[in-house]
């Protein structure tokens, strides 16, 4: 129907750049928004079952590797906002969750993001979405595990270990089901209300590039043949800070214009997983060498993922 | 009544503070509102996710922004 509308009512020539761009937008935007609303609603409900307190309890005193796997997995479903990174870090470390396990959680929580999963699924299909989850988990697990092995506790600000967590005194909130549904609805209002503009902009840029920018434009810069493209994309991605909703459409444009999948994904993971503002926040509890080690290990993991993708696809 | 808003100055924490002040003012509740930004203080209250709303030493809300109705309910139930 939108085909007919674009071709006949608006009198645009089929195949013209503008008509193609408009068609792309009209198809993509409602599709992505619908998916986003549905999934965020359900994720919002699921998350009411996974409070940070419960996650911490599950991780207390866990053996390193099992603990890393659990922490990374729980990082996906436990509600997390980077502004809570410090109290969460303090709470985890203080109650005896090993440093490396805490890091697995802190890496997975922002990097594997439900909005990114939906958008990747919507734009590239389930395979790419699944690989994104799998490799993201692997990076979080292995990076945390390595940080644990390196015994870097000496680079945590000493006051962290001297402080003691009080008891919140609140009875654990146990919402009934209708409350959970309304919390899911709140999540939709909050997240969709915030990201729809980025999705629209991203798809619009995508639509624009769809019609106008030549297909092979990015190939020389971010194509497979350019070996340096992956480390470069990661370096560029660190200071850039965007939420997942804003970055996926950009990634889709990059790929469309000749960037290889591995390079584009590495760029995306770097932008959402390694963010400068979060590092600045974490500096309050971590000494600089630990922050650099953290960036180094995660960056290296992302790089391997990027090369792996370029090799497979 | 002593109300504390816990949070290190992120957008959500500011929203919670604003909403709480509104509710207190509109309903003529006798309360002092303080913003707690120090992580050690926040930790002493046992809170891991900000923003949080603490009333007379009891953590009522953590990790999310409640609606004004919910804040009103919390602030009026103790009276």
C-alpha cells in the first residue's frame, strides 16, 4: 500500500532517489517501532524479577569462571543504568563478589542491550542478533575472568574495601503481577519515549544514504581489505557515546555502503560498551591503571570479534 | 518527616527530586528534603541502584522514578 501511495499519490518516479529513500523509511520505521515497543514491554516485566540485590546474592562467593558466566548472563537481564555503576560496584565488591566477576557484570550490562538486539534483528535478521549476544557474552566473561586472574585489587581505591554497606531496612519489594505489568508499561514509556527520535533519525539517515550515497563509499575505509579498519573503528568508538538505539541505524548505513560486518559491529560494541562518561564515573573507585587495563582487555576482545566476523562472512 | 533523595546527579535523580518537592509542596507536607550525592552515604543506606527515595531512614523506592501518585501515597501513609 505504501508502494502505491509513494508511486501514485505523490507522483514520484519509481526508482528515483527520493522515492527509494521514502519507501525505505515508510517500511522500516513502523516495523522497528512496533518491535521495540513489544520487546521493551516484555523485557520490562522480566526485569522486575531480577533486582540488583538478587543478582548480587546469586554472585556472592562464586568461583571465578562460573561466577563470570553467571555475572555476564545476569548483566543482560538485570536493570542497569550507567549512573548506578558506582553504588552497584561498591555493593558487589563489598559483599564479597570477586573483582573479576563484578567486571563481567559491568561489561555485559551496557554492552548487551535489548534495544540493540531488537534493532539488529529488525535490520539484519536473527543470525546477526544472535552472534551479537554470543560474542558480547564471550567478551564480558573472558575480560572479567582475565581481570580476576591478574589480581588487580590493588588498583581499586582503598576506601572501597574499608566501607561497609548498610542494610537498606526495606522489605524486598515484591510487586504483584499487575504491578509488574505497569512497570513494564513504564519501561516502554521511558525507553521508547526517549529513543524513538534516534530511531527515526537513524533510519532517516539510512534512508538518505540508501538513495544517495554510492554503494562502495565506505568500502575503502571500513571494508575487509583494510586491516587497520577494526582497531581504528574501536578507537573512534571509545569517545563517541551513543545509546544503542542511535548507533544501530548508523551501523546499518555503514554496512550498506560497503563496510564489512565485523568492522561495523566492532565499532558499535566500542561505542556502547566502552564509553568515556562511564570511565570518568568509574575513576572514583578505580585507579587509572585498572581503567586502562579494562579498556585494553575489552577493546582487544572486541577486535578479535571484529576479525572473526570478517573472516567468517 | 525527613526525606532523602539518593543519587549522584544523573538526570533521573534530578527528576525524582523535582517530583518529590512538587508532591510535598502541593500537599502541604511538613518535611525536609535533602539530596544525598556522596557514594559512602548512599552505601550506608544499603542502596545499589539510584535514584532512591528514603523517608525517615526507610528506603521506599530504588532504581526507578515513581509517579507523583506513588510518591504521594508513600509520603502520606505514615501520617
